[in-house]
C-alpha cells in the first residue's frame, strides 16, 4: 500500500482545504511530520484512517461523524477527505464526506445532509477515472479486503503509536493478550474454548439428567420392593452410580421372587380349605331346603282340605253355565228383536212430529198418497225453474256489457291522451338520434388520432429505454475491449517470457550423442536449465485462446452496441424529440375525448329502438280506439235484445212462484214436503214389521229354556256366564287341581320324606365357616398379587434402568472426552502443564514471531546489545504464555522489558512495532505496506542512539518504503529534509510541505 495524495477540507483543525503530496515526501524515503502541540499532526493521520475506513482511531471515534467537522470552517463549506493510494497494483481514490449540518437554502435554521462516500479507480488504458461504488458498506468491504486488515490492525501497523507499544512492553500477560487478540483476530480460538466449555456444561447437564432419571427409577424400585433397604449414597454425576443401582436392583428382584414363592404356597393352602368349607355349606343348604319343602307341602294340604266345600260349589256353577250356553242364541235373538222394535218406534214418533197438522194419525198408506201428490206438483214447476235461471243469466250478461262499455271508454281516453303528446316525443327522440350519430362520427376520428399518438408514445418510451441500453452497451463494449487488450497483453508477456526461456525447452530435448537443433554440436556440457516460473507452450496457448475468446466477446459486444444504436435511431425518428411525458399527456387527453365521444355514441341504438317502440305504440293506440268504437255499436244492439227477453221472462215467473219469493223457493218447499211424507210412511211400516219379529222371538226363547231344563227364560239368562266369569271360574278349578297334584307329588318324594326325619339343619354356622375360609383365601390371593406385581414392577424398572445405563454410556464417554478437551483448552487440566488457554497458546506463537522480527531491528538499534525473547513462564498467579523478556548481551542476563530505561524502551517499542507490522502484514495476506508513520518518542534518545534508530528507519527504503516520523524533536528537522509542517492559527491550521531538495 502506497499513499499518493491527501486532500482535507473542513476536517479537524483545518478550516479550509489542504493538500498533502505523499509522492513528494516519499521520494526521500524518510520524512518528518512536525508542528506545535494541537496544530493537527495526528489529524492528518486521522484523515488517512477516515478516508479508508470511514472512522478515526481510538477515543476520537465518537458520534456519527459530526464531531469531525472543523469549528473554523465556513457554514457553507462541507467537510471532505479525499485520499489517492495504490494497493494490490490498483490505483484508487477514496472520497468521504461525514454528515453535515448545513444552513437551509430557504428560510432559517439548519438541515442535516447524510454522509456520502465514493470509490474510483484509475484506468491507465483509458487514462481516466471510473466509478466503482458509492455505498459506504461496499467501499468499506472493498478496502478491508484489499488491505487485509481491520481498522484496529491498520492503526497499529501503519500508524505506529510508540506510547501504545511502550505500554505493551510494560503490560502484564492479560493486557498483551487483549492487544494481540485484536491484531491477529484470534477470537475463533476463544470461540473454540467457549464452545468446548458450553459443550462440557451441556453434556454434564445431560449426564446429570440421565443419572437423576436413573436415581428416580431406583427410588421407584425401592418403593415397589416395599422394604427399607437403603439405596447407594450417590449423587447424579458421581462415578459408579449406574453399576451400584443395577447391583441394588438385582438384590431387590431376588428378594421379591422369594416372597412370591411363599405367597403362592399360602394361596394354594387357603384355596383347598375354602373348597372344603363350600362343599359342607352346600350339603347343609340342601338338607335345609328339603326340610322346608316337606313342611310347606303339609301346610298346603291342610289349606286344600279347608277349601273343599267352596271347590264343589264352583263345580256346580260351571255345570249350570254349560247348560245355559244352549239357550244363549235364542236370548241374543230376542234381545236383538226388542232393540230393533224400540228404534223403529222412536223413528216413527220423530217422523210424525214433523208432519203438517191433519197427518199425525194417518196410516202408512195415507202418508204415501200425500207424498205422491206433492211430487206431482213439484214436477209442474220444472219449466219455471229453467226460465228463472235464464233470467239470472240475462241480468249477468247485461252487467257485463256495462263493464265492457266502461273499459272501452277508458281505453279511448288513454289513447287520446297519449296521442296528444306524440309529436313532441317524436321530435325529442329524433334530436337524440342526431346527437348520437354526430358523437359516433367524432369518436371514429378521435380513434385514428389516438392510435397515432399511442404509436409515438410507445416509440418515445422505447427511445428512452434504448438510450439507457446504449450507455450500458457502450460500457460493456469498453469493458470487453479493455479485457481483450489485457488478455492480448498477457499473451504477449507470456510469449516474451517463453522466448526468453526457450533455450531451456530446447535443452530439455537434447540427448547425448545427438546433434543440437541450434548449433549442431553432439556434446552438451552445460545445457540450459528451466528456472522457477518458466512459461511453457501450454501456458502460452491457453493465454492465446483466452485472448481470442476475449476478442470474440468484444466483437459481439460491439455488434450489440451497433444494433442498439440502430434501434435507438429508428425509435427517435418515429417519436421525434417530444418528451415522453408530453406525449403521454397528449394520449391521455385524446383518450378522455374519445371516451366522452363513445359515451355520447352509446345512446344511438337505444334512441333508435325507443323511437321504433314509440311508433309501434302509436299504431297500437289508434287500432285500439277503432276496435273500441266497433264494440260500442255492437253492444247497443245486444243490450236492446236482452231487455226485451228479460221483460217476457219476468211476467212468466210472477205467475209460477205464487206467494213464494222465487220459483226455486217454492220448489224447495215442495221437495221438503215430499221428503217428510215419504220418511213418515217408511217409519210406520218399519215399526209394524219389528213388532211382529219381537213376538216370534219370545216364542222361540220359551221353547229353548224348557228343553235346557230351566223353568223360565229368566232363570236360563241368570245361569248364563259371560267370558270373564267363565275364565275366572275355570282358572280357580284348574288351580285347585294343580295344587292338589303338586302337594301329593311332594309328599310322595323319598328324599324329602327322609330329610324330614333328620334333625333340623343349621346353615348359618356353615355359612360363617365358609366366609372365614373365603376371607383367608382372599388375603392369600391379595398377598400373592402384591408379590407378583412387585416382581413385575421391579423387572420393568430394572429393565428400564438397564436401558438408561446403556443409553448413558456413550453420553458419559462423550462427557469425559469433552471435559478433558475443555479443561485442556481452558488451561485448568492437569495435562496442561503451563496452564495456558488455547487462545493464549496461539497468541504466544504470534508473540514469538513478533519478538523474532523485532529482534532483527532491535539488535541494530542497540548495537547488538539487546535481543527480545518470548517467555512462557507464569507471572505470579496468572497464566503463562505471553511473557516478553529482553536479553542483555553485555551482562548475559535475561530480564523483564519493564526494567528498560526511557530511551531503551523507545527503540525497543519501535523495533517491536516494526516487527509487529511485518507479522501482521504476513498474517493479513502479505499486502505490502509502502508507507508507515511513527508517532513520538524520539526525544528520549541520545545522539548516537538516535543515529542508529534513524539508520534503521532509513534502511526501510531498501524495501522501497517511506516512513513518516511524527515528532517535536528539533534535531530531527535538521537531520530529515523532507518535512510536512502543520502551522496553527486563529482561523485554523494550514499545511506547509518541503521536499527532499
């Protein structure tokens, strides 16, 4: 990395714009940056750091960049830092502007502008700068990737603060570890330590959780065993816990199985005793049952003897009922005849009560004659009834004609009213049709103009798009052209290198005794050898192929650029120079006018249809009026005919209805008289017939009773049984016979009679003995069940515990392994003899490299007296690995760096800083640092040491480096000719630069 130019505006103490030309200062290799205290020497270095990383080092990095602005700057001057540098063979320009609170352009007050950044790269082929990015994040990532260092590493490596390294020499191991950790980015090793510790805690927690579950199973087994056998006194995580639990579980299972065997024997004995007691109980219960059966049979026999007389009476009653059943048909026939006679008498009395006076005592023949006479009179009224119905039809027709006349009058009035407004409605519809036709013609014209405007608008949009595509295609063509040139230059370089080493290729083909293709000699005493980096034919051919492909890509991009430009020209010719917005506005206006015309034209069809319907309606109205007039003339003739026929019918009906209101009323009266006389004659004949049938039924009943053995029909009727009485009496007789047979059968049983001769049985005593035997069996079964469940539960829990032990075995092994690794990485393990953490171990290796690199320069600065060495010894109670000692060649003693004097500490810290810069540079990817800055500390050196230090710094030029020294020492101004002086004033600091000449 080499700095070229730095432009500072309104930054820090610099109120105006200042420029620093590092190329001029670096020409001498060593330059001095000096000025009074507070002038702004460190601000120059801050500006370099801010340009690269967007922030300043240390405590000065605060806020959001607002504090970087100079208090001496004018309100309208914006703070800006621009740095031009070369890194990784690329010349870059970085410009940064922090947030700026500027005055408002309108009104009073201020407004805050956001921070801005820009990264550009110089193109040597085109001879111009090209923009790379304006994103803060992208620029920061690009710079960090190119430099390979973070801001903290850059500030320690490029801006060497001697005070910090002096403190580094005197610091303890922890402080050195923090600084080295930031520089060498060893947090990944700290993360490894952390991950191992977390993994150890996780696996330990899992092991403890598994042991806790195993102990819980052990407690469950202890509860299932039902005794007070103590568990092993172990806690979760203790070694040997699993084996102890499994051993205890085996003992518990063995004890439980012994108890199960004893319980099984006790259960078998109790079962036998209960079976014997139940057999005895069954025998006693059977004896008691037979004795009760015999006693109950004797009691039932005595009861039958007491009810024998009642049984004989029931038998006699059943016999008389069977005889009376032969008289039952005659009784039923007589009862039916009597009921029929009573109904006929009631019907006759009711019918005679409805007859007119003079007919109440008439016989059946007289009533029939009166009915025939009324029927004949009714037949004479039939023609009058038809005339009356015709008269009703004439009245209805006359009313219908009147309704039709009123309806036609309404039709005529409505038609006349509608036709009176016909002319005005027709004119309005004609006007609407003409307006719609004009709108349709206007819409067609606007459609043509609109389509033309749309075409121009599409062409304008294509023109704008192609303008951007042309720029993009032009950039791609330039880039392809550059890549093709680079590829060709690369091929030519490889070709030139191959030609320089072609002798080695030819020498590789030489063989002893064969002539050389160049000189023809057959002896080859010193053939050319291939050097490192030799370019062969394959590499050259690959470079040639890459060059040709790049040429093809460049030609294709040029072709595409020409096509885009042709399309742009065509679009511009069609659209013209009119802006796209203006064309879009014209299209919108035409669209609106066209839509308005279309809306007006949409009413054409509806207006024409409405006019057609109105003309049709007019024709219908005229036809309806004419038809109504014709119907009115026809109705007048029909009305006269109906009136004449009505008068004739009314005269005829007046004679036929007599005193009645109408012929229908007189006919209804005669119909009722016919019905009454007919019904009365039928009722009289029915009453005479039923009386004769009742007399015949009485004679047949008396004869049947006599033949059945009854003195009178009433006696036979009293002896007759109905169904319910017959069923009840038969049930009583059957029950007597069944009970008598059952009692005789029980008393005849041999075992029942034998049981009655034995002493009375005592079932209660036998039941108590059987219950006691059952309780003993139940207790034995319960004890056996408890023992069996205990064995089952212990087997289940033991199996689960064994599974847990097998499952925990890999986890316990992993925990042991992780715990050993975590202890080793954390420095707490006994295997870690130096008690060094993993991160400290890595940092110790880096510190050893730094000490070796610093010793090269320290020996020269101290005339070979001092050497820096890394020490892995522990300091006090702290951890070892980051100790730093100095070896004094004059005394041969090794001592701590904190014992160095002020001057010795300066050049030791300077050597350490330079060595650290070399190591960090190699760690960051080998980025070359061509510009370094060293801050203060030279005042503590004597003249000889100062000369030696300057010689060391001046030797850096051998590696084409430039070193800037920041110091107040006046003697340095005489020794170093290239100077950058910072002069402070009331209006801000300014920069004065003086070259080596």
